[in-house]
């Protein structure tokens, strides 16, 4: 209906308005559009609106191109349209880091892995192919530690034997690498010497042929001594030394890590300025290809959104040219088990814990996978398998059939 604020409201005028509306509808039905020439309208105010009665007259008569209509004017199919994703070209790329070394490369490993090298944000496969698949490492400890029942049930037979534990992680649970946590050196635990801890490393090297991550106890002084001893005893293995922090002697650590040909895991709390500072100090002795970042993993329910945002910002900054953040990222995904909801006995709707725990871990992992994490330190075999299945699918290069995702329009509440 077309009307002005000065039109006559008598019946004759109303009929003229209705007649005009019918003419417009007829013209639209025939020509799909109306073009007026030499038309002039003088009005102080103009309102164009459809009343409910007019809508019932118009909608059944409309036929949209490319969409079928059922009786009553309801759509029976979707409009077809081409979609071209926006393609960006970023000025920089993420550094590639090789982990492990074979015999021909000066080490003893049967296989090696390369992480990083991205040219686009995580899984932007419409822009660039994914150069290297994210990899997974399972945690192994050199002494018995308290574990959630959901985890302990899978490793209870090997928990006192790090070499057997590592072998189980690789051969049964499908770990790409093993993280050897040498926590026995902690002054508050066994206060073992670095030389004693290195005996465990030797046993694990003999048991598996995958690259290793060497973890300490968290004490900055003891870890420095431990890492130096490991680098002296096992040069050329291309270990990932986990980790060097701002409260350690960064220059000293960087020098012996470089001399042994190893890689450093630069650990900082959730602050990109700290990450930049630590990396700058490492650059005095180490190349970009020798540094992996750990920006801290806050698990599901304990700040996962902050961890995701921090990692995503780092990845985008690196691609946009910030060389201090253009490094592969590691996630201590096992932090998910620090959330009491992952293992605590709860009401019936939250049980069983044996399922809730690995779901907690894999949800943390999958979230950070989309932020661009390249290396996941994990614990539960079911969580490992799920993450592997997802990453294999996302990196397979297969194209999804859009027809499989169109049925949501038929869902009834």
C-alpha cells in the first residue's frame, strides 16, 4: 500500500489504493520490476508499508529464482549461490622446527618430526595447504606420581618403569613422541642428581625410537643443571628441552642447548610481551628454527578462552610480520587434569568419570588446535586417539559435501 499523510481517507480513496496495489503486484509478477519515467511525486511525507492483509496477497504470488515453492508459498529448497572465500596473503610465515635426529643426522632416532611452517591461520586450507600435521606427545614420569583413576587404569602396570611406559605410549597409544618428565630431581621430592636422571633418559632412548621431550621439575636452578647434563651426555639428539623460563639463566641455557644441537621450549605465562622478551634473549645464541613457544595452557573451565585468545593473537602476529612470535606453539594439554571437574566424583548426570576426564582433555586440545597449536602434550589414550582422528581428517585434503549440511533447515523444534 502506498499512502501520504495528506490523502483522503474516504472509501473511494481506499479502493483506489487497493486497485493501485493490485496493479503493482500484476506488473511485478509479469516483469519482475517496474521502472517509472517522467514521474514526479509531491508530498511532505511518504510512507510505504505492507499491512498483514497485503502480505497474504503478495507472498503467494512471489516466485524466487532458483528456489522451489510448496503450496502456500513455503520454500522447498535453498537458493543456490556461489561463495568464494576471501584469500589473504600474509607478509610472513611461522618458523619450521625439526624435532629428533636420525643416525645419519648425528642422533639415534628412527624418525623425526617437523612442526610449524604455516603460511595461514590454523586450517585455512582454502588459502594454503597445511605444511606439517600437529603432533602428539604422551607424558611419562621417572617416578610414581598421583594420577587420576581414569588415566592410571591404563598405565598402572608400567607406572614404576619409565622405559616400559614410554614403549606403551608409542606402540599401543599411538604417541608421536614421548615427554620424559624428570621430576625426581626436584629438591622437594627425591632431589636426585642430574646424572641419575640421565640414566632414565638412556633407558627410554633404548626403549623407543621416537624423538623425546626432556622435562624438568620446575625448579629454575635444578632444571638448569639437569638440562646441561642432558645436553652434555646426549648431543645431537635434537631433544626439545622443556622448558626455559625468564627466571632461569637464559643465556647459559641457550648456549648449552645450541652446542648440543637441541631445541628449546620457551615457556612464559599468558602475556605475549613476556614471550617476546624471552625469545629476544634466546636469539643471542639460538636461531628461529631452534625455538618452540609455550604460552601456557589454561584448561577448559579454568581460562581456556584466555589461552585460545593468547595463542591466536600470537599466531596472527607472527604471520603479519612479528618475528618474535613467528614460532610453532606447544600446549601442555595435560593441564586439563588439574581441573577438578575432570576427575572429581560428581552427581549422576556428570558420570562416569572415566569418560568425563578424557572428554575434558580432548575438548581443551581441540579448542587450541583451532588456535594454531603444533604440539600437544597429552595423557589419556582416548583423548590422544580422538585428537589424532580429527587432525587426520582436517589434514586429509578431502572436500566436504555441502549437501550433508543443508538439512538443518528441516529441523523441527
